[in-house]
C-alpha cells in the first residue's frame, strides 16, 4: 500500500445537528402553557381544601349546638353565641321554626354557623327536638 491514509468522512447534515432555535422556543412555550395550567389547578385545590376544612368544622359546631339544645331543659325561641374549635372562632345562630307538620310535640330548629368575619354561613343544619313534657 502506498503511504496514503484512509480518512473517515462523517456527514453532518442539517437533520443530524440537533434542534433549531425555533423548535426549542416552541417547546418552551408549550411547556410554559402546561405549567401555568398545573399551577392554576394546584391553587384551586388549595382553595377548595380550605373551604372543605371550614365546612367540616362548621358542621361540627352546628351539631354540638344542636346536641346542647337537646340536653338543655330550656328550649329558647332563638339564640346565638361564639364557640372556638380548631383554633378559630365560630359564630352560631339558633332559631326555632314555626309549627311543623311532623306533630304537636316536635319543634324544628335551625343552626347556622359562620367563621369569624364572614357573612355567609359554612353550615346550615336543621334538627327536630321533642318538646319537654
């Protein structure tokens, strides 16, 4: 053989060089749109969790008030007050409804519970209590 060396030729075509700048920018734009959607979903879940937590605690306060009303001998026409549960203050209102078709010896009570500073109740519970004989 002669003193010639064989050289390997590597073809570098445009398709083998990698992504173009435009392709990278489009991929980043799609990723940014998807990430903003995921952040919005996470924020909504956090907001819903807070509402559900408040509704659950308010329901417990309402059930406690209705149970206390059943245990008390005095059955007032209306009442209100404050309770503390889960480190928060809750305002409750109790009102007795007018006659109810269930029977003469049964009264209908409605308990509404509001978190401190809110105007909309998180719990609205209706219970029926027998008249003291």
